């Protein structure tokens, strides 16, 4: 088991220090890594992919890992990567408080959980994942935010929650061996809301729940090339609401669709 705690909390009055860099490359099972940066213009990168036996990143194993990256400040970047090979049962967490920050998690294989929480304005979060029985979650609170999740695999849950003011922008893309997955998107508060959700073959037995509420225009676009699916859309507010969907399955399908605009 590897355990690493790195804290960069350098403070120069009256402002936070910045331009710090953390880069961790590891391998092996049971790693516990915690990093913290305070200030502006910092960067954190955690990678499970240390070269082994001259075979590059493909030879390593990183199971049952717990990685936590915390940032307090503006214009920072936090990235967590795994390279495909035996990354099961792990927990990846990025928590950011501040403005103009970027968070990215790339998780591979099964039984993993990835969480990004951003509080502040003009923040951007992305997750990419492969494998089964995974959980992807992005929460953004503040003014103007963008969240993107792209997943390949079965029996997984995708959740995005955006609240506050300004633009709420969500993009979800699910493809290949994507059976029995669920997608939940909530966008509430003031400001325009836009949700794009694409569920591509082969994706059976998919549940999608979208709620957009509050002031501002509500726009949702969905494309389904799946066999069986249940869709619930609620657009609630006093301003313009638009819902567009393409359902391509024409035979041997069980489809339940509920749309509410009020």
C-alpha cells in the first residue's frame, strides 16, 4: 500500500501563492494519495501508469486506490488519469473552490467511482470512463459552468448537478456495451440551461432523468439509438423551453417517454 499526502498551502499576504505543480506517477494496488493546493495558476496531475518491465504503461495494476485532489483558488487545473489495465475498485475525487478552474478524470475498468465538485464561477469539468459498474458524478455550483461525461460500459450511473446563475451546459455521451445505465441531470437556478444527451448503440435498458428549473431558457437535445429506454424530462420555469429528441429504435423496443413543460 502506498500512502502520500502532499499539501501546498503557501500563503503570501494578502494573496495566495500560485504557479505550483504536483505530478505523481504511481503503480500498484491500495494507493492512498491526497493533494491540496491553495492559490492561483496551480496544476495537479496524478497518473497510475508507471512503466513496468519495459512494457510501458500496459503492465501496471492500480486496484483499490483512493485519490483526492483539493484546490482552493482561481485558474487551476487538476487531472487524474488511469491507463487501461486492472484499475478496479478505486475512488477518484476532485474538489475545487474558486473561479476559472478545470478538472478532468479518466478512469478505466470496473467498479470505480469518480467525483468532481466545483464551487465558483466559469468552471469546467470532464470525465471519461470505460468498464462496468462505474459511477460518474459532477456537481457545479456558481455562475456559468460546463460539465461533460463520456462513458463506455454497462451497469453504470451518470449524474450531473448544476446550480446557480449564468449558463448551465451539460454534455453526456454513452456508447458501446452500455446496457443498464442511468443518466440523471439536474440544472436549476437562474440563467440559460442546455443539456445534450447522446445514448448510442449498443445501449439497452437505459433510464434518463432530466430536470431544468428556474429563470432562463431551457433547452434539451437527446439522441437515442438504443433498444429499451425510459425517459423523464421536466422543464419548469416562466421562460422559453425547448425539447428535441431522436429515437431511432423501431422494432423490439420498450419505450417509456414522459415530457413535462410548465
